[in-house]
C-alpha cells in the first residue's frame, strides 16, 4: 500500500499515525507550497522513525554534503525534454 502526502506537514501527520508500518519514504526535494523540502522531511524521518528507508529524488537539485541523513539514498530524475517549462 502507498500513502500520499502533498506537503511535508501532511507526511509528518501520516508518519505520526502510521510510522511503525511504513517501510519506505519516497519524496522529491521540492515540495511546494511548503517552505520545507524533501531534505527536511528526510532528516526528521530519520531522526523520529529510524527504521524507515529513505529515497529522495530530484530532476534539478543535486544534494550537497549534509543534505541527506545518513543511510538515505538519492536518485536523479531525468527531465522530459518535451515537458513545458
């Protein structure tokens, strides 16, 4: 089963309710309209729910040292050349 959250705040609510049964957090780096990012979400998840695997993705942001918590993985998304900009 997959659970969907549009913002980091919604993800925190879901994690608070279901964190023990969640196995993987997958998020994009950019999560508008929130001021928080997928990196922020990943760090809080790693701190508060250390048993959850974390995968963060982006097509335009490359993580800097310290952006990802220890053990988290990053995947670069390929940009669609046909997509409107």
